[in-house]
C-alpha cells in the first residue's frame, strides 16, 4: 500500500487528545505522558502493520564476509531482503548456515558470488566470502523515530495512522484515569483499525519471500 508523507504534528495529537479527554488545560494529562504514549503507539503500529518500509545501501568489499547493520538509518526493525548489485541473496537461519559451512568450507576460505546470508547480533554474514566489490541494497521495515514534546515535531507515521495514534493515547489516558469503560472503547477502536490495515497490507502484497531455503553447497 502507498501512504502519504507524515505532516501531522505532536501539537495535533495534543489538541485531539485533550479535547476528547476534556482536559484542554493539561491538569490531568501532561505533555510528557502524551509524548510517551505517542512513541509507544508508533512502535506498536509500525510493528503490526510494517508501514515504514525503506531502502538503504552499504558497500561490500571483496574478501570481507560480515557487515554491521547497526549504523543504518533509519534503524532497522526487520529485514525484508538483501541484494548484491541488484541480485537477491537468500537468507537462512544461523544454525543451518553454520552446519552447512562447517561441512562445505570448514576453513572459511571459499570465495565467490555469495549464495546466502545469515544474521546475528546486528551483523549479516555472506557465504562464500565475496570475490569482488558489490553494492548491498537493504530493503527493510524501519523503527519509528521517537518524537519529543515540541508541538512542531512531525510524527514518524503517515497521516493515515493519525487517528490510531490518538486512540492509543486516549486508551492509555483513560486507563490512567481509571475509566475502564472508555478505555475499552478506545482499545477496541484502535485494535480494529490496526487489524484492518494489516489485512489490507496482506491483500496488497504482490511478492512473497521463501522462509525455508535449501542450499546445496558445492
């Protein structure tokens, strides 16, 4: 699915939440409370709906197998695919990778066009070691950037998620206010909207990736 660029601000959330909650003076709800809940909402929505899909690139050097992805910005939440000079390289679990490599390349000396990669501790490792330089293209779901209490801060999520963020914050506010009835109402609205968007994402998906890949190493 295609989403709009974010333009809604922290101030927009302040206004919507305080108006609905009935505390426009901020007596019960502090801005710090609202900001904390906004950041929680953005993380929860992005994880459930994988909205922040982005691409980054890193250089790959001949003879070097392992690369850290911790410096990639925005920060990576989950990887979708890795490509070397436009060619997709499949991934396998580290246990399968170690077993396969221990049998086919116990000395770790093999070089060539990488057949697969595996991840561990924020690093990705290719096998065999690249035999030349490549450009690694990383397609991934990003972590949302935390907002601050500044009213002009723009939310990390697209405008289509604004009502969900507001409902999440209201849900937390009613919980703090010990109002289980209204908390349940906002929780239901939030959960239904996020679930519906997730279903739309699944229906709109045009590409799937193998989750189990078998490699015969020669």
